[in-house]
């Protein structure tokens, strides 16, 4: 399927690894002009190089900047004055006990989940309106429907992120601009891979058996009963970002492995 993304300018925050990297790779494969981002310049350049090695004709660039800081936002928008597609992927999985959480924990997560995407959307969205075409996607997470107690600070702010995306979609009325959120379920990122490998060693079990036990114990309602791959999340992101995704706006699109709604 041709998603009609060739030569579209795409910026993906937090994309030197994980889901963001898979999204960048997917857009590059479709012929888009892709800008990766991360705080660490070496990691960003490494991610760019890996995509170029895989896809020699890829139009892919890197911008090292910390988007939780106003200085990082200013650097990105100075280098890249407009985009067709903005993917607000920057996030952090960091279990924090509610009772042990500090003010700075909440403020850090607020800057990651809300302020980074808000600033970029506020800058690029009016330019999309002028062109009468654009896509903004916020990468949230599936647990916002039932927040686990060990991730209350992060997931409360991810819920606020959904409200932001839905509210901004109301500002696109009558245009060819769309604003959506994509909600991945348990995804086999680098961090999850390390977690499962550690659990397998502790239990003296295989990776496959440990994954099966993990879902039986912690995600019994999952229909998929395995981790989602970053590439599977990326496929949904690219679809709602494409010309073919015009009919989806203000939506929370779940890529959760088939968890029944309300659970």
C-alpha cells in the first residue's frame, strides 16, 4: 500500500531508539524526509547511520536537543521551521511510587509528556493550517484506561496528553489537518527486553516462557498474549499520519493487543 508519504517532512521527538526509532525507519522507508531527535548527539547520529545503512536512499537527518527544556525546543524550531507531520513521541517509562514521588518527579514528567509536545504543536500547527495539510500524533499509552498503581505520575500525565490531543483536534475543524493520539500496549522496547531477560535469568527459564508467564500473570486479558513490536506501533502511526488517514481526527487509536475495553 502506498501511503503517499514521499517527500513529506516528518519530525519525531525522542526517536534515537525504541518506538520512535521504528517510526522514523518506517517513514524513511516510505520516502519521507525524516528528522530524528534525542538528547544525546552520538545516539542520534548512530540512529541516523543505522537507517542509512538499511535504506541507502533514505532522506534522514538528526537533531540533538533536549525537548524538555525551552532551549531544546528553540534549537529544533530554529533548524526546522515547518513540518508536514509531527510525531510527539518523547516519553519515559519510570515506575515511581505515588507516596514516595517528589515534586520534581511530577514536574519532570510534566515537561516530558505535556510541555514538549505542546510547544512543538503550538509552533508547527499554525503553519499546517496555512498549507491546509498536516498531521500531529501524540504517542500515549494503553494503561491510561486503567492506571497501574506503580506508574500513577506518568500515566496521569499521559491521560492529560490525551485531553490535549483531543482539544487541539477541535481547532482543525474544516481543514485537512488532523490531531490524533496512538496508545500502544506492552511493547517490546529495549527496556522491556532487558526486563524480560533479567526475569528469565532469575527464574532460570527461557525468554519465550518468561514472556508467556508475564502475560498470564500481569496481562491475562490481552488477546494477543505477547509483546507488541515497535514496528507494529509504527505501522499504525504512519497510517493515521498519511493521506489515507484523513478520516481519523481527534481519536485515541489503541495498539494494545486486543485488551477488552473497560479493562
